[in-house]
């Protein structure tokens, strides 16, 4: 069902992530030049309603994005996309399902499967002034199962360990210790100057994740911040958690790696809190966050704030910001169609409010397509 996700990172990482103005060619294909960065426009004057932001996209890319976003605008499709994809795969088979998904939804949100495909995608984003952050799209919700076979396919077999943790069954102890060993193996990549960013999850999982991640920092972050923990700013407790982490890093003498994100589980967190009779753990609104940023005197122009979007989403924002000199990252998943379907489903469900509100991006895509068709028609008439 699934294939191993093993692109050769030591080669891919050699691709510069900062855009340049020089034209590039990858595998014989000429890439667009990096957009010139206009620093003359103050950030408060920036607008994201100019269709010319898409001038670096091919007509085929515009058509694909418009079609995918049109599908994503229907709540019934977004809410049931997992079931629909499962049925489609059963009816069409693996090959037929892949033939339909790969040039459409997959191509919109995934960089590719092979090392060559990923390198081309990264180089193209680099040429547009966008920075890339590779993301392994393993989105399995394993529940109580261990999934040991799948994990052991990706990491060498572990020695048996006799340690036990109170409160866990024998099988849970075994699974937990195997997980710790794998994390230790991953942490060892820091010696190759590879940063490891540990994602946050639901609030009922985060305490254990943070404890293990802080332990990894204690071991591997002695000379630099190579292991990073994620803090979800939509949680009311984020500030106290971050201050506590800072205090621990100072007292334990290690570098603290912090990845600050908005967070993606607002709907489920609120639903769980209401079901269990707990207070809502989510901040009331993003406007309060902006207000607090102003109160703290955080300068939007000093470089301490950067922007990031998922690959294939909000390109009119990403490209406009990059053209004006801001640091913009794209989270770039990779892998086979089968490996990335759970990722695509989860991203759609997590961002359903965004996907159902992308009318502006669809309108800009249509405007850019109409402009190009009009130019081609006028050019054809002149020739005649």
C-alpha cells in the first residue's frame, strides 16, 4: 500500500533556498526568473488583489489551480473527501486512481515522489524567491495499533530494552521505547546540521510530545538549536508553556528551538472541550493576536516575522510578499500518491474554512487567465 519516503536529503539540501535573479534550467527545462524585489512599497501599502502575481505561473498551472479550488469550494466534497477518495480508489484501482489524482490534486499540493521531481520543484520555488521546507506527509492516526512493521521499514531494527514506565502495559512500554529509540536516531542527524522540527498535535498529546522533545534538546542542542518544538499560538496556554520552556533551557544549559505556528485543530479542540466540559482552550480571535502584537511593539519590518503557506495554497499572497522582499516559506510535502492521500485529506479538513473562502484567489486566477487569452487573441489577429 505504501512506499518508503527516502529522497536523498544530502543532495536536495545542496539547492540554495534563497531566490536569485539568474534564469535556471533543471532537467533541460527553463525556469522563470526570480521576481525583482521592490522595497519601495511600505508593508502597510501591500495589496494581494493583483492578478499579475500569477504571471510566473504557466497557463496549465493556472487552469489546474482554478479547477482544484473550484472543487474545494463545495463543503460536501471537502467534508467527505476521505470517503470519496477511498471509494474512487476501490472502483478505479491503484493505477487508475493515480492517473486521475497525480496531474490534478496531487500536482497542486505535492512536490513529487522521486528525488528529481522534488529537486525541480524546489529549484522552481527558489527561482521565485520562495524558501522551501520539506515535510514528510505521514498523517496516519494509528490509534491503539503499533504499526511497528511500517516504522521498522524506515529505521534499522532496535535492540530489546528492559526498561519500563509505570502506568503503561507491556505492549505500550515496548511501543514507547521503540519510539524513543527512533527519535534518538533522528536526533543524531543534527550532527549533519539537519534541523528537526517536531510538530504539535492535540492538547491531550502535547504534554508527552513536549517532554520528549525537550529531552532531545537537552541531548542534541548543546551547541545550536537543531531540535525544535512547536508551540500553537491559538492556545491560551502557549505563552506560559513557552516561558516555561525558556526557563528550562536556561537552567539546563541548552539551546531552545522554537517553531511558532497558528495551529490547525481549532474545530476539534473546541468540540472536545465542549464534550468534556472544559473551558475553550483556543484564543477568541486572530484580531486579539494582532492587537497584542502591536501592544508588545513587534515591528513587522525588522525581519523577526516571516510568512509561510502550504504548497499550492495562497500563492497570490506568497508571491506578492516574496516580490517585496519578505521571507516566505512553503511547506513542501513529497511522496507517492498513496502516501500523500492521508495528508491531502487531513489538510483539506483542517483548512476547510480557508478552502471554502478562496473566492478571491479563484477570481485572481480567472483574471490572469483572461488576460493571457486576450493577449493571445490580439496577437493572432495582428498576424492575420
